[in-house]
């Protein structure tokens, strides 16, 4: 029957671009039903799992694919309504059994695997028409992922491998759900050790997709104190060892002279490392930076700016996202040289954005070649700093960034200045944060504009503390602003309103309530209490009328 099925496959290989009459019937319904019944019995044969039956499996899969893709919904309107259901059922059974067979082989039969992956793709396309598809395909998808790991270990790089890898890429990045992929999250890191660029790219793509969710879960765990910092301030959360291993061995030559797989492996390892820095706590950021170490970071920055032709570097005016938005699918529109160049620029941006601070400044100041140092600064001022500054100002422009009606952030994009105002009883505490044009190569300055209710010494300590978070703890500007806000809140939360003026801050001298009645325990400003004594002619408490003995607010 195999020869007849081969002829039939050639016969039903319909060109969908040609016009097909509405009343056209490819094969009579009765013959199709007989054919389907005959083919279905083949899978129950005793020889189904023998080596000689593999070509028959391939021809059967060809028939199902060509029928579904070429005839279904096109010219089978005269067929019984349950006919396509039988085709789908046969396809699902054939797919499940074949994938299981391929997975049981010591050496993966690439031809059989490729046709199985094709069948999965076409069946998944019509998943809504296949009853119980989601339940039935879960085991099949698990085996497909397992087969991908097997193929990734094949050292040969040839056309069959490339075809199968392309199919895996389509299936794993577009068809299989993230929750299924997440079960293999740790195993995907092993793909970063492959010498096959297709495998490397797919492994990196999958990890890039999964890392944000993993990091979000870690943030929740850490915030809920499931993970606590130890006595040395470490959270116990670390970067993956595979990425640390790859990033610890910098390339020794210019990219054009290195093997492409080594270049991609090294740069994509850093690309995934940067993914770990998105939307995390300051403690986690500190731990990740500690994992990397200053020497590794500086060596990588030297590599980036040593390989980029920064003096002649240009970006097309229409490409506003070039620096920020590298995509692992860029290889479809860029050649190797263009893609690696874009990746280098993106990593320069990510390093400055996620680590920056002291490390960027120490690295920049350590450059001994002054001419090269000037070129680096010009490059960063032109291509990196504007993007970083715009990101910061855009984030802080969000009205809900701190969710406090008494705390306002005002942005001046012309001067790159951020002003933070804390309203306390209609009086303002205000600081200014100024971003340098070569950010982050120079320190951010924090200045106090207006203080109320605190002495000069405490005010200066808050300013220095806010600046320290940015410049020496590698915190973000938002971290610094939150730190300042927390200091202000903590300072005033222990105060009750003055029982005379009903405010925490005195409207004249901006002092806090610092006098307490020893009897009724109410708080008063010194100035308010003095005016009460003067107007009443006695030194009794305005509320309980007991003799007032001066006691400072503790």
C-alpha cells in the first residue's frame, strides 16, 4: 500500500494559489473513507515499530499533512462531517507514537523527527478543531523538548540538523506555552555551551523569554522574607554558574578574527546576565554585581569599546531604538557583522543601565589612553547617555511611581533635573537630583533646596545618604528617591499634630511639636504654647488645664 499512498500524496499536493471550483471534489467521499480506514489499521500492525516501517510512517504523515493543509476547508465540502475528525484523530495518534519511537532511539533518526515536527505544527494550527488536543499533546510536547536536548548534543552541523533546529525554533518559541517550557528552565542553560549557533540562539531566546518570570518569583520570595540576607548582607541569590563561567573567559581577539559561535556564546551570556537585572530588588542587584566582580565588568567594557569603531560609529536617524532594542531575531535582517555590532552597542547600554554607578566611573577613570578615553566619553554622551536619561525621566514621570499624594516628582528635561517635593502641612521639603550629560561616567549630584522640621545636620545626612545610594551602592535614582522619602516619613511619623494649631510643622519656624503635657500627653509646638501662655495669662495646659511642666518630645 505504500506505493499507492506515495502516488496519492503526489496527486493531492494542491497548489493553493490556483483557483479551485466550489463544486470540485478531489476524491470521492466513499473512496476517502475506505482509504482512511485502511491506513488506520496499519498502526495496529505487528511491524509498526520495526525499522522497515519507518518509511511508511513518513508517507502516512505526508498524506495527513497534505490533506489537512491542501484539501481541508478547500474542496472537501461533500465529505461526511466526521471525516476530518477521523483524519485529526489518526494524525494525533501517529504523531504521539512516532515521537515516542524517535525518542526511544539511541541515535535520533532526523528524517522521521523532521516529519513528526511538521505534523505537530500542522495539527497545532487546527488545535481548536481537535477535541482534547491540549490534554493529548502535553506528553508529546514534553517529548519534543526532550528530543531537542538530544539533538543539541549532536556535534555535526549539516543541512538536516539545520532544518530540524529551525523546526524546533518555530515550535518552542511560538507554539509551546511558557508554563511547559518553564519546567525545563535550568536545563536550557546547558544549551549555552553548544558550538551550534542555531542551538545557541534558540537556547538564548528561550531563556530570555523565561528569565523575567523567574526573577519576578525571586523578588516575591525575597520580599516575603522567604529568602533573607545573611550577616554579610548576601541574599543567597546568584547568577547561573554557566553564564558566570562563559563570561569569565573574555575573547582575546577582535570579533572578525574569532570563531562566530564563540562570539555569540560570549555576548549572549552577557545578554542573559543583563536580563537578570530587570525589575529586581536593590539587594539582589548588589548580589549579582558581587557575583560578577569589578574586574570582569571592566574587562567586558574594554572588549566592547575596543571592538566597536566608536570614532566612526553611526546610527541611521530613523532607527530610534537601535541602541536599546537588540532582538535575537535580528539575524533575519542583519548579517553577522551588523548583528554583532548592534549586540555590542546594546550590551554597552545595558551595562551602563543595570550596573553603571561606581563601576562605570572606576572603569572610565582607569583608561590610561586619554585620547581613547575622550572618544569613549563622546560616544557615550551621544549614543548611551540620552537613552539612559530618557528612561529615568520617563519612569519618574509616571504619576503612580510612588503612590503618595503628598510626594511629588517634577521633571525638567532641558536640564535633566529631578525635583522631589514632600508636602507636610502645606509646607515643602524639596531636593534636586541633577543628571550629568555623560551619565553614568560622572556622579549624580543631590542638592537640598528647602528643609522644614529638621536641623541642618540631619538634613545634610539625608542628602548624602540619597547620593550614596546612587553613586556607591549602585542603586537606581528611584531607589534613592524612595530612600529620601522613607527618611522623611520615618522622621515625622512619630509626631502627633500640635493640639493648638493641628499641624506637625509650625507655620512660622517650621519646627515639630517638641513639648508634651506630662498629664494629658498631648504635643505642642513651643511657639504655639508660648502664644497660649501669653494670651491666657497662665502656664496651664490648653486642654487639661493642669500646671504645665515643660517636657520635650522623646
